[in-house]
C-alpha cells in the first residue's frame, strides 16, 4: 500500500498554487498555474489551471499523477452548491482525489493565521473578501461580490481608480475639482490645469507600454484587457503614491477603509465578544501595498471596537494542507 498523499490548492483570480504533501504535511512538490476563479475566467480555463497546477506539483515531486487521499481546494469564486458539484465532477473526471474538501479561499487564511481557526481573515488580491469564524463554528463573510458589484480595496479596484484619475487629469477635470474646493476669489485660468505627465500618468503609461494618456483608450479597450490584466496595473498606482500624495488620499487610503469596513462587518455578524480579535491578512496586493494595509489597520483601531492580533499569511495554500490533514486524521 502506498503512503498517503495530500493535496492543498489555493486558487484565485491571478494564480493557482498546489502543494503535494505526505501525511505529515511535508511538501513533496509544488505547482503553479494561472487563475482558477470561475467568476474571473471561464470554467474551462479554471479547470485547465487546476489540472496544470496539480500536474506540476506531481512533476516537482517526481511522482506519477494519481488520486490523492484527501485534497482541500480553497478557491475564490466557488461558494455556491453548484460550484461544489462542478468541482466534484471535475475531480472525478480527472481523478484528483479520493476525498474532496471545498472551502472558500478565506478559510485557508483563517486556518493559518488565527489561533484555533477562529477570527477574521481579509484577502485583497485581484479581488477582495473578508471571512470569519467564531469559536462555536459560526461563519460570516463580507465582500466577495465580484468586480462589477464589489471587490472594494482590491488590486482591480485600485487600478481602475488610478486609470480614472489619470484620465480626469488628462481632461483637466481634476483641476476643476480642486478649484471647487478653493476660496471664491481664486481665479480659474488655463494655468490651473496640472501637468498632464504627473507621476500616476507616467507610471500607468509605462506599465501599459504607451507614450501618453491619449493612448489609454486603445490600450484598455482595443487590446481587450481582462480583469486580471487591469489588476496587474495596481503596483504602478501604489508606486506613484511616493511622488503623488493625492493617490494616497483619494485611492489607497479609501481602499484600506473599505477593507476595514468588511472586517468590521464580519466581526459584527459573528457577534465577536472577546476584546482581542485575531485578524489574518493575505493577498498579494494587500501585503505589498503598505498604504492600503496601514489605512485598514488604522480604520479598525479607530472604529473596529476590538484590539487586533494581526498575522500576515503569505502562503494561504498551507491552510489547505492543514485542513486536508484534519480530514485525513478524523
């Protein structure tokens, strides 16, 4: 009889990570593929990404693919009963696992970053969500509505806000907004229009590979940038904040406040009574965008009603392995 194998999967709107481990949780192989959030890409692309990540993990372990004993999938965008049925069908067809555990990607962060799997987890990558679990096992969530209805504080939302501010500046509409806030005796003249090549515009143009803001339409619409490609512009917005305080005040801090409100909403829904609230934070965007993270923490310290015990979770896939081991040991 072969030794038990476990599979942990963390799938989001940008990447899918797979860890193949033995029964103790020791990593044997790692695999990486593209997005597997079925609300961000088609079902076929999501399934392909999952297959690729798993195959790469087996290759990395120098093992032939076979059904593992337990696989835990923590996938963004898979929260409904129909999603679980779809994953079960894919698993059966591809022979991924003997036992499938499907959780929200936020559950992976909770499993790693909170004591006793209780507290609140906030993720801001391509999209955003906050999830929580109290010590009685009750769960709550806020956000996770997708890029059309929500995803506030995410890389996509920040990148889109940056693009919109850049085009306002190109038009001179940003100057008009500033003028309205000035005393009435200040004259609005042609000199009131700011330099079109501000730090934000420069960095976005460089990221898009265009010469100036007049090419924004072609770069965004004609090339058909998808949600993931737009979200990839968020680092340019964050970098511009170093030379452009307005980017902090108008885009990054509000993004942090939105995430703070999501965390606060989950804590309220859980009726969290303990004075200390464990907060696990994850997502490539949140962990790399310090002004957003600081604004979120500042909001919660002022309005959240709890002391915070924060932990960063750079590898949420570890939570999938931990949850798979719990099922194996049960």
